[in-house]
């Protein structure tokens, strides 16, 4: 899965949410992510990209709700 700058992501191993910043300079297998951390708002980490899941944005959530509601109609 390809990520774009600003995508909301979830790290499966660390169980943390964050914002994708960019891929590492040496490989697309590694990424830099700024994680949500109230103690350290600049919590940027160099991590393995295969541990990331992209979170759906608002319009994708609305599409899923509409699809779900349409499937429940009798």
C-alpha cells in the first residue's frame, strides 16, 4: 500500500496512531511517521512501512455507511 504525506495511519505493532510524513530516503520499505503523543508532540519515528495501516478519511467513512445502510434495506 502506498502512503501520501498527511495520511492518517495506525502502527500495528506499537498500537499508535499518527500522520505519515514521508518514506525514508533509502527505501520505500521504511517510513517516517509523527505519532499522536500529548507528552511529546514532535514524536517522529523511522519505522517499517509494512506495519502501517491507512485509516479511512471522512468521505471514505461516509461511503462505507451508505453502502452498509443500502445493504440493510428489505
